[in-house]
DNA sequence: CGAGCGTTTGAACAGCGTCAAAACAAGTGG
DNA sequence: CCACTTGTTTTGACGCTGTTCAAACGCTCG
C-alpha cells in the first residue's frame, strides 16, 4: 500500500493540514483525511484491529469479511465507489477489509469524526444516516439469505449490482468464490446458476468478470 | 389495544405532559411518551405504515417481521424487555411488529426524538448507538443464516436467549413457526433439531415454551 | 368430551453441497 | 511465440441435509 497525493496539483499550504485536506465523508460532512492506494487482494484492515479510521471507496472495489472459527467465510458486503466502510461503534474492527481490485481509498481519522459529532448535531445526524443505510441494506440481504433459493439469490445479487451501476452491463470485480461467500452458497452453485441463466437467455456472460442483463423480468421473478 | 397508566400512582400535573411523562428510551436519553398494552398476536404497527413512533418493550415480547411477495415470512428479530424497535430513517415502517405475548410497550413520538437530536449532540449520539447496536446484532445473525447448518442455527438461537436472560432456563415466548422464520428453516426442522438436542441430553424441554440448557459446550460446538 | 391449534414424527423427495476432473485464463520464463 | 505453471471456473456424478407432504399426538378451551 502507498499513500497517494489526492489530485494532480501539488499539495499547498492551504489544502493540506497535518491531518490532510478536507474530504467529503458524505455530501454534507467533510473531514480532514487522506488517500491511500491498495493493490488487488491487499488487506485494508484486519478483524480485531483497532478501528482508528473510517474509509470510503474513491475508486475500485472492496470486500468486508469475517470468519467462523472453522474457516467458513462470510462476505458481509461489497463496497463500490462512494461507499463508506469500516465505521465502528467499538474500539476494534468486527470485519476485515480487502481490496477486490487495485483501488483508491479515502481515509478519515475516527477521532476527527468523533470530535465533529460532539459539537455539531448535523454531523451527528449524518453519522446516524450512514449507519441506518447500512442497517437497511443488510436487512434486505438477510431476507435474501433466510428465505430465497440459489437462483433467487444470484438474481437479487445481479439486479442490485446493475441498479448501482444504473446499467444492464454489470462488471463483477469479485470472484465466484466471493459471490458464493456473500450469498451463502458454494462456488459450484453460483457457477451453475449463472450458466443456467445464460442458457435461458436471461443474461449473457461475455467473460467471467462481466454479466449483461438481457431479461430483467425473469431475474425479478426468479 | 389500550393506553395504560404507567405506574400504580395516579398521574400528577408534574409527571404528565400532553405528550406524556418523561420515559427512558435509553439510560441516557429520556423523552416524553406513554405506555400501551397489546394482547398476544395483536399488531403494534404494520409494514408501510407511517413511522411516527418509536417503541420500547417494557414487559412481554415482540416480533418484527416482513414478507416476500409470495408469502414467505422472515422474522427480523425478537424484542424482549429493554429492547427498542420500530426506529426508522424514512417515513414508513419497513417491518411490521406483533405482540408475541400480552405486553406493555413504551411509545415515544418520533417528532420528539427528532427535536431532541437536533439540539443535543449527546442525544444524537445515543440514537446512533441504538442503530449501531441493531446493526451489530443483525450482522451476527447474518453469519448464522449464511454459513450455519440447522443444528448450529438452533443452538445459536438458544444460547443467545439464555445469555439475554442470564439463565440456563430459557422461556420461549415464540412458536416453532416463529423460530423457523427467524432462522431460515421450516417448523419441522426446528422441532426435529430441538428433539434431537433433548435426546442427546444437551437441553431439556419440560414443555413447548421452555428449554433448559444442560450442556452449553455441546451447543457451542454444534 | 370434542374441536381446533400447535407440535412431533415419519417417509419420500429435491435442492444444494461435496468431490473429482476437465476446461479455461493469466502469467512466467525459455 | 510457445511450453509450462498456477489459479479460477465449469461440468459431472453422487449423497446428504433439510423440505414437503401427511398423519398422529397433545394441548387448551369451549
């Protein structure tokens, strides 16, 4: 990993503090921070490590994961540009985060966030909204995990990605194994399901890291 | 349902406002509110209804649920005394809530909470903590749903209830069907799994609404 | 005592996981 | 440019776990 300069311009006395320049954690809340670059598969932070920073994806993609004691893995979420991750209530991270692709990550000191929230109720509200959105997203995912079958899970996943990108051409920065560990399935089932969708002319798979939605209705019904 | 007087004492001019007396939403945040009683199976609020109130269990137990379009049900959580539920970011409830048993519910107007949070950063933080705890709880549950088998799911469930009550004698205010819809299983599988635990002397089932943990280690290993 | 639920139990079935091998993709070094 | 390696994805055969369907059992309450 490597600390990156934010822009093409060289840093100046006005836009760089010892904590870095002001960066938008949300559209309404900017805090001093800096950027870091991570290479594909590099760890951004580990489970149980001190949660001294909050992160936001500037470019690339990230996964947050945790493990059961016997090694079974769960991927809590995939984070795309604009997503905030690594925000904790306690002292340590409850997930680890790894780069899915080479990526640029905005890094903000948690102490700076804490201070902003102590004096500014609007900032405090922004923080609450961030966490609420996380909660809503994950409640949606819980429904998928508890009550949907393999085809429905993969369909939901593809549709969510397409909605985020606002396009029927979906880039898949994650491996089949990552998708499986996110959906509570096996690699083989994910692969078989996608191939079946392709045979049924519901999607096209020009290569393993790209899917094109050809029949949204069929995916919704799946 | 029926609006209840809070205590044995009659309300007085000092502890009752038009909004009700001050009630502790959390130990550190009290707001004007009132109590309501609900009968077993009575609906407290419905999905898509305006989220004008926040609720806290005073006594009894509550479930929050949602449905897939074809009727498959998911129980997001069971709420026991002290638990806050029905707190939303948006305008409407994203779950419905029903009384599992006869229960007393503390009801606080959301507008009162909003106002408190606008002027008081400490209150705003309390709100964030509430939502964060929800998120943490549900992330834990997600791991159960995505990567654990039937025996492990039921074991986690019993252990969590026992931890909450700080006792090896676990009251089960919910039906087998409720447990099934919470754990992403069927009634039959829940029943079979519990009977098997009983046969293996891991738990005792004096009746259908009570379980006694006899071998915590076996449950943890399950 | 009988009706109506919820729960338990059984038998058959199916969906998904497991294991194994083949196909494919992406580098690496000759 | 090709042979070789390594890791990922696909495909196939098989078996287990959990579902489905059906029936029996046991509460609770008229």
